[in-house]
């Protein structure tokens, strides 16, 4: 892949990447700009894209035809158990590949804007560490990897996967025309709630639709927190975001969106038959985590906003654990 010779020798680490991450410390020097372009030095976005997929697969295990279940010995009264491990691995690969592709596409569109924002000025395209041609080739490679994963699914899931590309394609342009680019990102980043279920069951029902709504609200919440880092720069160059729209009432809006997210995710689990009491007992921790994010958030502290944004990975783990543990052990306890 073609790169700028001037910047190849000393590519700049991202300011919001964790010190000592594997890209900056272990990856070959030549590949570091491309790995940074794909945000592989900051994998939190891939995890946040993955969690709705894994939640959906785990919740679907209660309602999907028994032939699709991966039953665990002793797991539940009716044999329901852990989510399909093959699907989990496929979605893991797909989430990292497609999130990387989305970042490359976003940076291709935004390279001129990124150069004007302090936090993004060192990104490989904005700084010249990667050329447009090199980024385009890298984008094609990542899309082909994502396509290879998608084609392993059933026809219904494949069609559903292709439908998401329209939202992904328009997202980078949203902040130029609407104060709700976080909502567009929510529609794209939550698609796994539908796709995970479709890949597992070959169809959709109300549970994944409700889960999708909850995930969209969750994404709007955490991406608003992320956007708080760029409020001043966005105002200067005329970009829009919910962080600017909500202004001094941002915490109230966050509480509302996180509340919708928690209610919808819980309702989706109930609709699909996840044992209610054990799930509720475990999900309380996830709800408390969202409440902590809002109450403890320092809206004018970029470092704290980044930390709160990253902490949504913990929320993803807590929800997934609540569904799986309730499915595995709830049948024994006959709580539902």
C-alpha cells in the first residue's frame, strides 16, 4: 500500500489510544499507519459494535428452533444454554473487520475536517501518513473480509447485512446536516441486534426489533459522551452533534436515552423467554453502571468523557453475562 515517505518513518500515535497498545509497541512500523487508520490501536469501537450481536445471539437461544441451539449439558430445563460459539467467533471477526472498514470510510470522507480538529489531526489520512489510494485499497481488503463472514450466514441474514451498508455509507455526512449524527450511528452500530438473531434463527421477531431500539438509544447515549470531547472544535468549524444540541441539559438527555436502552434490552430478553428473575437480578448491575456514567460524568473534562465512553464495554459484558447466566441456570430454578 502506498504511503507518504515523509511520514512513514515516524507515524504519530493517536492521542486517545492507550499507551503501550499492541499497534504502537509491537506492530511492524510499515503497517502502523494502516492499523491506526482501522482504529486497531483503539478496539473499543469494535467491541461496542459487537455487543448487540452477541446479546442478540444469546437472547435468541431461548426462542429459536431447537435444531439451532448449542445445548450445554445440564443447561436449563429445556436444554437452552450458551450462545452458538461458531456464530460468536464469526461475529467477532466481522465486527472488527467492518468497524475497521467503517473507520477508513469515515476518515476518507472527513480527512479535510479531521485536519482542523486537535484530537483528530494526527489521524493517518489527515496527517498524510496514508494516501487516499492506500486507504482505498485497505478499505476494499477489510470489506472483503467482512463479506466473507457475511456469506457464511443464511440468505435472510445476508440480505439484512447488505441493507445496513446504506446507513454506514451516509453516516460520515450526517454531522454536516443534522444535530443527530449520533442517531445515524445508532442505526448502523445497532444492526447486529437484528443480524445476530437472523443469523441464528433465519428470521426476525419482536424481540430483536425491541433489542434494536434499545441498542440505538444506548449508542446515542455513549456517542454523545464521546462527542463532548469535540464540542469547541465542532462549533468552530460548523459541525453538529447531540453534545452541542443538548447543551447544559446533556445529563438529563443521557439519563433518558440510557433509561430507554435498559428498558428495551430487558423487555427483549423477557419477550424471548430469558428467565425473568435471574436476569433481572443480574441486570441490576448493568443498570447501575449506566446510572454511574451519567451521575459521575464530567462534561467539560475530555479525559473523563473518554473514560466514560470506554466504560460501555463493561456494560456490554454485564448484559451478556446476565442473559447467558439466566439462560443456563434459570431453568433449574424455574423462576419463569
